[in-house]
């Protein structure tokens, strides 16, 4: 008779705390780790991990699976990259609380901010909730491949309390602020992990209307923080204005953090030309805050915050040209055929882009700085790899040259734009921010930006680029890289039951062939509700992923197991440790 449900044999075990690894077996029973060391008892199932590393399951604290989790059991792409817990509801956008007549407002907001097609949400969302506690109750019924945790989104909250006034740039009344404060406390008491908001002016509906949270003054942000204080729990997550003065933005962040004395995390980016000292000012501000006992942490992306373009994706150079918009609804093959017609080409190239949303126009114009990809990801391109440089070298206009490139691979050609975190044409700033005591790796955005961004692969990239392949003077030690993905991430949002390999801790575990770890180029799949499309990015090297003691993925293939559940804040506290 087996002594354990599962035993992982002979791997190099990383505890998730950054300690030196050790050769050990790991035994699991009833969803908990019950032994780490020389395990003599047998398991009902066993995994041979010799030559492999064994890590805690990864905790991704910045995702947008708020909708996808209601219609899908597998939270891809994240669950394909060793992630066993995701935290959603970031950036102030989500679907609860929401009155029935306000649903369209939240859908249009999510469509614009997170690039999720409206038809996907209309077809996929069951809307079997109104309040935030209702939403959590609905999620409690879901059975998934990984665990999920939720945060309260400010824009949804503002619309719920203020209705149309929230979108009309009206200031909240004292009564509005009191209601928002009470609803935050109610959501935290029901199991939310925090409240989230955004000051990023790029966050707009598809038509260009600003997200409701962007109209908020500091007193409104402090009212949200008061809700956390009232509940005596939860984290405040915020995106500062990336083009705003770094000094002004950090002062806002610190004011809110000091006001409630609750932990605050925020997006920390290297944005080219940001006034006020940019990311360096914010990193120094984090150090001062820590010295003063103010708990703040910057979320850092491990590579450029990049965007993909192409005919089969959300945007490309001609997305806003009238002639292209007239055929945009057609299947890709038909669009490609039309674009091969000389008369269509001539007409389109004579046009100028048109759109009511300035962000969309700016993104389309940024195509000139994209780099075409082949069969291998290239996240650190040189300037001469840009489309505009290639066009100039060929003696052709940007538009004429790009037209032919977009038709490559029968219209499946992919173009990458390294935006933030690449101002110097390298990742030196990322390395300085990454692994800092007051930062944590984040911002993977799984569940959003289906046709524009594919960063759910951040965990794989971090291990591959920074822990395995970096030159010696830039390498992030493997134990510390794993801590970024596990215990440090869990601690940032107040999860105290996962992120470690130790007796009595939740049995969320990865077995990884580090030498084989490799990312593939993202591919488009039409597998969303209503036939919607999204990018999926596969990887090699994940031997096994385990959630609550059940093997969910073996060699990248889903086993069919769905042990993932909603994690309420009260359930993410220390479990009874095994003897």
C-alpha cells in the first residue's frame, strides 16, 4: 500500500526562499507537502526528477483572467509556463461589482484597456453576479487547472456607485466615497486580496474614452485605501501614469501607502524620456519608503513590455486605413487575397489612418519601430532590425515595404515592438530593477491583450534569459530567480500558504528541465467564445506541473486534472503544517 499520493524522486529542490538547492525527494499527501529529503515510502504515483530542478509552483500576481475564468477551465497561456496561482482584477478593470444595466460599460472598457473583443465577452460572460461577493461565489463554483484569486477593480466600483457620472469626469461626492470605501471593505471580507486602479492615460475604451479611474483625485484613492484599512487586510495595486513626472507620480503612490498603512504595489517601468528621473527616481523612492517603514513594492517586467503586430492580430500599420477597415472582418486568407490585388494596394497606400482613439493611432504609427520575427523569438532586437531601417536600406517607403512584409507567411507574419524597458536598446535597466529587495517580477497580463501582447510567458523567460543564459555579471542566481516567481510574489499579495517547498505547505510544484527550457514564437488560435482569437505561446522544458498535489501537466500536455479553485484571502493563510 502506498504511503503517499505522489513522490518526486531525486530532483534538485529549490525551496522558493532563495536558499541553496539540495538533492531531495518530495512527498505529497492530501494536497500538502509532507516530506522533503530522503523519502523511503512509496507514492501512488512517482516522478523521476533526476537531472531536473524542482520548484514551488509560480504565483503570477498581475493577470486579467476575470472573464476567461468564467468560460474556460484552462487558464492558458499562464498554466503552460509553470504558473499554479494567478491574481486577477488588476489595473482597475474587471466585471464586478456590476448592475445589469452597466454591463455594456464594463465590457467596452475591458475591450479597450485589455484588448479583449467585445463579442467574446458578450458570448462568454454568464453574468451570474452583481456584487463583488456574488462574483466570488460564482467563481467558487469553477473547476480549473490552476488556482485563482481576485482583486476589486476601481473602474467597476466607480461605475457601480456613480453610474454615468463615473464616465463623465465628475468628482465623487462624500457619499460616493463612503460607498466605495464600504464596498472595498465588503469585498476584502468576502475574500478579495486587494483593490486596484490605474492612472495610465492609455487605458481607454476602443472609442477613446478614458477609463473611469483616470478621473480620480488622491482623496478618492485614499478612500479605497481606507476600505483596506477598515478590513485590516489587502493590498493596493496601481499603475502610475507612465508618461507623467516620476516625482509627482511617486508622491501620489507614497501618499496613498502612508494614508492607510497597507501594502502597495505598482507598475515600475523604464519609459524613454519620462520626466522627473523616471524609474531611477522611483527605485530610490522605494528604498526611502522601506527605510521609513512604508510597505511599497514595484512590479517589474523581465523583458521589454512589447507588443505584437500583424494581419492576424489586433493592429498593424494599415489597421486604421479606410480600405483595410472595409475588409477587416473577412477571414485572413480572403484579406490576403484582396491585398494582393494591385488596385487595392494602390488605393490603400494613398490613404491616411483614421480613428477616434489617439492611443490606437499612436500604436499604429509605432509599427515603424517593430522588428519582423521568424521562427525564433527575438526580444532584444537591434535598431537596424526595425522595419523602418529595413525599408530605408531597401530604398523603399515604409508603407510600400511594410505592405509586402505583412503578406509574408500567407499573412501570418509577426512583428515585435519592444516598447517600455528598452530605452537604451538593451535590458540593463531591467536587470537593475529586477531582483531588487523592493521589487518583484510581475506584469505578465495573462488573460488580456489577446491580439497585441503575449507576456504570460514571463516566468519561462526569467529563468531562461536571466538565470540560465545571462552573462556572469548580469546573471540572476537561480535560487533568487525562483524566489521572485514563488515566495516573493506570494508575499506581495498576502498569500502565506504557497510559494515554498517545505513540510506542511501547499503542494504546488514544478519539475523543470532547465537545459531544455525554451520559448516558441506566439501563434494565433481561434478558440475563444464566438470564434475569438488570441495568441498562445508554447514552451519546452516543463516536465510536470502539480497543483494541490495533482499533476496537471506532463511534458506540456494537460492531464485533464482540474484541481484549481478560487482562493479567498482567508484561505491563503498558513495551513496546519504536516508533522
